[in-house]
């Protein structure tokens, strides 16, 4: 995981890095600062270079340890809250004698299990029939 | 922005004429709104007529209907990812991958996985690959009266197609993968970094949510390119909102992008754990329903389509596939497009898909 690849001045703060990178991009694209006469084309070019810099830095930031740790923490907190909500709702529904999502899932699992068992049995029966047919055919030929 | 180009101010500050020009332009664009709203109500996606020929649980196998005479014995079955809707491959006129095959006389099918409900959270890769996909393949074989079919897998559907082709090689005549990840060893993709076990507890997520929620998947994909998806896209729309053709394409794409569906919990868990985190597929260590997935079992002709600028499935995740299979007839086409551009880009439809059809035609028996 690269933490600082693509940054013009590793070690400086992200804000400075972003603007340094942006002005470098402007210079390499031949954009004078400030422009003597700002045309639509020049505005478009500046905007494009600005967004390119932003994208590059956003990608770098989203690979950084700080972002990943924050993402994990936010997700853990979100999941803990959701779990608490689920449990509360389940208890409330159970208290009101109403079926919960868990109950519906349970029924689906039971039906699937039953279907699997029936299909397995059918396959087993098919195999036996095939064996018996094979024996009968070989008996006739013999 | 065609007005107010004269420079009266100094530096980058806009001149009063430019400000006036922008206001006038904004006023003109406001007049385009009623037309845009009308177009938004008429958005049509999935243009090639189709009908379901097989159903199982929530799945529908669609066969595309056409007046074009069937020219090849071997049909094509398209397998899309479980994350979005499959009509991206048949989005709008001139942007339909499916129509290329249909117009060349291939009997073409597409799997619409349907939307998993909470009760489907236990469906795993075993169910999708060895049950649903296998039943669809058998249906297509039976309908076409052939032993082997052509398989085209896109994105996660490509990974699943690779798994299937390795597990049931006797049923596949040609395999085409389209931006399909098979090797998750690198860290080119942000998704790869985000799903590392130290930052992402997939077990906990599935335990709490049941399925991988659509809103969560949608926001993750959006965050991969935040500047493009949250700023540039809207500016681009504003600048082109008077262009009818642009608006139609934009709305069709937005319809698809916002039509996310949840992914069955167990499948999501297995995919993240065994593919993203442990990278078992390319190493030949992945097991689907107690059967080992050995890519060396794939001996049919392979066409691997790689999108050069793919931020979701970077080339490093797709390219190793051809070296991992047992086929001798294998080809890679790296095309300058993004992940979705491969399916809907004008250039892809002009240059890539005719080539893909040629490749398939050369390897298909004519009637």
C-alpha cells in the first residue's frame, strides 16, 4: 500500500502538497499564472487540472492509514448501532407475538434444507434405477 | 460556455462580461429542464426484446428475440455480476453488447439473478455457481441441442464464469471474460485495500445486515472516484444539458448506476474472504461446494477482455487469468476504456465488440 506515492514534496502537509501539485500541473500544461486574458478554454483547462489534482490526492488519502482506521471505526460503530437496533426490534416484535426477520429466514432455511434433502433422495433413486436398468440390459444381452 | 470570452479583468478573476454571460447561460439552461424531466420519465433500458425461458427462485434466464436468422449452432450465455442489474449489457441503442451477438446470428441468453431478499442471505457461491448457473447452462444446452455453450462473464460474473468453466469444463465451448477479476494479490484497486481483514470485518457485516446492502455497495463504488462521481459528472451534465442525445445517455446510465441490488450475504462473505482477502482462486485453492476450483481444468478457447483504465477491476486483477488456465488457444485484448466503458463506450462498440464477435464466430460451428 503506497502511502505517499505521487506527492511532490513528501513530508509537507497535505494542503501544501495539493496546491504545489496543482501549480506544477498548471506549469507543465503551459498555463501562465496569472493569465493575461482568461478565456473559456483556459478556465476549462484550469478546472480540469484542479480536479485531476483533487482526484489524485483523494485516492492517496483513501489509501492512508488515517482514512482506513477512520473507515473501520465508522463501520464498527455503524454495525454496533444496527445490531442494537435489530435486537431491540426483534425483542419488541417477539413481545408483540409478531414474526421477525429471523423467523422468516429460519423458515426459508428449513424449506431449502428440505428441498436439498428431497433432491438428494431423488438423485439417489435415479442412480439406483440406472444401475437396475443397466443390470436388466446386460441380463437381456447375456 | 460560448459567451463572454473577452478578457477585461486581470489574473484569473472573471470579468463582469463573463459573469453576465454565465448568468445568461444559466437562464437558458433552466429552460431545458422541462425537456429533461420529460426525457427522465421516458428512459428505456434493456432495448433488445427478450423473454424468460427458465425461472428458479428469483433468477430468470432471458432469451433475446430477434428476426436475424440463427447462423451458429453454439449459443452465447451472458453472466453478469450479482451487484447491479444485467441490462447494462443491453443499455440503449448503439450501446448494447447483446445486440452484437444477436445481429451476428448467435442465440443469446442472459441471466437476470433477481433481487435477493433477507431470506436469501444463506445463498453462497455453491448455490450461484453449481446450482443456478449450472441449471441455466443445462437449459441453454437443451434448448439449442448442443453439448457445450459459449460463456461470457462480466466483472464478478466473469469470476463466477471462470469458476464454473473450471468445475464443469465439459459444458463450455468458448469462454469470454470481460473485466473479470481473478487475481487479488495486488493493491491497485482501492476496493482491494478497503477489504483487507484488518480494516473490514465481513463476518460481522453479514451477521448484522444479512445481505450486503445495496446502499452500502452503491456508496462504496461512488467513493472510489469521489471527484468524478460527486463533482465532475454534475458539471458535465450542466454543460451538456441542452444536448438531447447526451441527456438520454446520461439518464440511461444514471438509471443503471442507481439501480443497485443487495448481494446475498453468504456469497458476499465468501467472495470477500476467499477472493479479496485470501486470493484463493488463482492459486487453485478455492473450493465451491466441496469441489476444488482448478483453473488448469479450463481447456477451451479463452478471450480475456481487459479495460486499461479500470478503477474497479484493474488490469493486474484480470491479466493473470490466461497464464493460469490449461487452454492453448487464449487471447487477451486490452482496450483503452474504463470498467463500464467496456460495455457502453462508443469506441468499444465501434472497435472492440465486432472483433469479439469475429473471434467467437471463428470458433463456432455454422448452421
